[in-house]
C-alpha cells in the first residue's frame, strides 16, 4: 500500500539507525574509558561487587603502608639496641677492670667516670622516639604492646613491644642504684626504692654463682609492737639464724617465712624499706650503690651480664616481630594484586571483543543511514503519480 501520511520503511530504518547509534556510542564510551561497566545499568550487580573490591584494595594498600612504617619503627628500635649493647658491653668491661687489686682508689674513680657517663647514655637511649612515638616504655618491665592490624579488615593482628629499655629491673638497678644485703652469707640486691605501704613488698635478687635469681619478698608491716616486716622467700633457700643485715635489725624464720624486725620500738610507723634491708656503713649512714668501686664491682659485673641478656632477649623479640610483619606485608601485597586483577575482570573492557563490536555497530550505522535515505526517496513515486 502506497500512502502519503506514513512511511513504514523510513520509520523502521530510522529505528534501527537509532539503535545502531546508541550501541555505537556505548561501545565508544567503553573503549575510551577502558571500562566494561560505564553506567550502573550496564551491570548493576557487577558494579556493586566491584565497589566493594575497590574499597578492599584501598584498605589493603593502606594497611601495607602502615606495616612498612612499623618495620621502620622496629629498624630504629633495633638500631638503639645495637648501641645499647655496645654501651653495656663497655660497662661490663669497666666492672671487670675495677676488680683489679693493683689499681688504687683513684684509678677506680676514673673507671667510674666513664661508667657514670655510660649510664647517662643508656638513659638517653631509653628516651629515643620515632616520629614522636617513644621507642621504649619506661613505665613497666614488659613494655607497652602495640596491636598492629595485618589484614585489611583488621581481623588479623600482630603485637609490637615498646620494650622497657630503662624499666627492666636489672638495667634500672644498674642505672639508678641498688641496695645490698645478706641472709646466711647469701648476697642479695634490691632496686633502690623509697617508701612502701603496709600492703606492698619488694623484690630482691640473689647472686649465686653469677646468676641473678629473683626472690619475691612480700608481706606486711607489723606496727603494733616492735616494727617488723614478714616476708616470704620462695623457691631459693630456707632461712634460719640471724644474718648480717643492718645491725639494728634481727631476723627470725618459720618455714619459708622470714620476719625482719628493728630492735627499737620507737619507729612504730615504719614504712621504709631502708629500715629493714639497706646496709649501713660503720658510721650508721645508709648506703645506696650508685658508683663503681671495689665493694660493689661484683654486683655491677652481675648486673651488666644480666642486662646484656635482657638486651639480647629484647632484640630477639624485635627480630621476631619484624619477621612476622615482613611476611604479613608480603601477603598484603599479594592480596592487593589479586584484588586489582579480580576487580579488573569485572570492570575493565575486553578491548579486542569491544573493537569487533565497534566495527559491527559502525557498519550497522552506515547501513542504517543508507537505508533511511532509500526509504525517504521511495515516496517520490507518489509525486510522479499526482503529476500524471
């Protein structure tokens, strides 16, 4: 049927040309952006998965950066340990040299000058920081522990110790001084301390054969009569008799419990450790070991040996933490690559396939344009009929 009002052939050709144009534009957009999913309507489900994968990839990369920073923290900490090892090794050497009986007191004082300066250097090392964060914790023996995430979602963590370089009891006694006392000929040292309350005790360390063994001396003061401190000596020795502790004090024992009492009843509110365990000299003056000399060279020798062991333990802990973080970082790097590849499979365009589609849509557009022109010219026959 030939009609003036409608041209179905032209309408059909125009519709097909519009579809070809739309497909061509979408193909061009994909190739120019490199993305298979340009708008959410292209693949709504795939886009949602891709968004989550992209976010996980960013978190993974950020976590890997954090771990690299923590490795730098541990590297800096280990550098401080290296210097501390040299310092304590030299202090140990000075303690051994001070045992030389051929040296006079002036010679020993000269050793102490270097020894005292090295103690200051140890305290200086303990205050080192990394980006404003202290490398070492001076508040507790074990040191503060950082919980470091090793996975992008934070479900996996590892621990990094802010080692107690200055707070370790052996290093602390070496730097800040100590008291000595004896029980039945067994020598003990205890950290320098001020007052303690009636509910607290203190820790002493025995020196048998060059090995420091902790002895927990805990208990309470008795201020109702003659001031006394009952302490428990566990796992080291059984105490009996009266040891050569301060002359104004006596000691009695029942089983593993030791009662140390002052002879005088005038100090009914005694709360000072020094009243019970601090050695006094011939003039009755209290003694706090802070300088290297003949009388305490053995104690300093033992302390430096134990301090070296503590430094070795801290450095081993540092190395173990660094090893785990390095492996965790390797895993994060691998995960980041895999997430990127997985997201690419969802989002990125297959250039070869899309190029073929582009050529197809270009041909369809050209064919559609040509057929629309043909359909438009087909109506010219009506004019010739009307002209007769």
